[in-house]
C-alpha cells in the first residue's frame, strides 16, 4: 500500500504480512506490481509470470518524470500476454479496475476507468486542497 502526505510532500510504501510490517520511504521513481518488495514472504505463484513480465517491461520504459509519461506507462499494453494495463485476456486474467494518479505539486487527483494512455478525459478529477469551504450567512 502506498501512502502519501500532501502537506509533507512525501510518500511511503507499507507492506503488511501477518504480524510483520515494513515502511519504506519513497524518494524517487518507484514501481511495484502487487508484490512484496521488502518483506521476505512467499508470494502467490500463479500471478508470478505476470508480475515478472510487467517488471521487465517497466525496466524498458523511460523513468516517468511527467504526468503524461506516467499515464503512458500505466496504460502500456505492448506485451499482449502480460500488459502493464491488464485487460483480463488469457493467459493473464487480471484486470486493471482503475488508475488513480495524484499530483502532490498541484494538489490534484485523477481517476481513470479505462486505459489512461488512450485519448480522453479521466472519469473524475478533483482537488486535494484542504482549504476550508466558504460558509454562507
């Protein structure tokens, strides 16, 4: 699980397995594909080919440094058997249900129900600002 503080402009990844946990501070580009990266845990093996293929593909792509590149990366389908943006087609029956992108610089977020690398607006966009709303008298 990734947790970000907008106020502090920092992010951590938290892994939990039974009574063990790990908190890893994230300082730069960081990717994972639904697997433990710090804790030594037996991973669920049937999904391993997909995880390995997606990690390999991520290593081939440029380090994302703009929101446009992040969306292209998260929507990548070049590997038709094990795409980063999962579509439920065999042999990888996993599906990307939604893509959620947070911009801690602009205090905004976007949610995509479809592939975020294809043209079109996100399903939802919203502000993460904690400014109090004006009350009418």
